[in-house]
C-alpha cells in the first residue's frame, strides 16, 4: 500500500464538532481497512515580550489536546497516529492530507460564530483540498 493509500486525515481540536468528525473518521477507517491520522494545529503570532514562554505553553496545550484525542481514538483498536502542527488549522490539514484518500473535519471547531453553517477551516479545506473532504455536522439533523 502506498503512503497515502488508506489514509484518512481528521482535524481535532477538543471541541464537540471535532470529536464527531473523529468518530466518523474512525468508522470510515474501519470500513476501508486503513489508518487514521489526527491533526491538531495551533497558530502563534509572536508578541514583543515573553514570546518564547507563550509559544511553549501553546505547544504544550496543543500536545495535551492531541494526546486526549489519540487516547480516545486508540480505544477503537485501529491504526491511528497524530501530529501537532504549528500552522493555521486549514493549512495544516491541507498539508497533512496532500496524499490522503480522505480529509474529515467538523463543521465548526473552537473558533468562529456559533451561527455559522461552516467554519472558516471547513470552508477552506473544502475549496482547496487535493482529496475528497467530508464535513461532519455539529449535531444530528432529523
């Protein structure tokens, strides 16, 4: 199997919509017999003072979020891995999914307006991804 074959990339940020996307991605990974890569991104715009300590705190918090989501994903018994990327979320997901079969995101994450149908990250990846994208709704629509 090539590097991207069977690879499903999913964006995680600790939010409920991202967890729903992760659950969906894990189910699809099981169906395809592939592997799942969890991506958590953080972007840091350095300030004039204390930049090093703030960056380190952000990186540490990002790793904590990823570890929590990886712990959940590993309970599935599937092949899962994770990566923290110090980029904007959309760019991190697009970069990670360049050779993937599928990119999965929640409709909204931690940022954005609650009334928005799609968040800025999901909108960006839908328009720019080189693979199919699934946007998982934030809740069931019945």
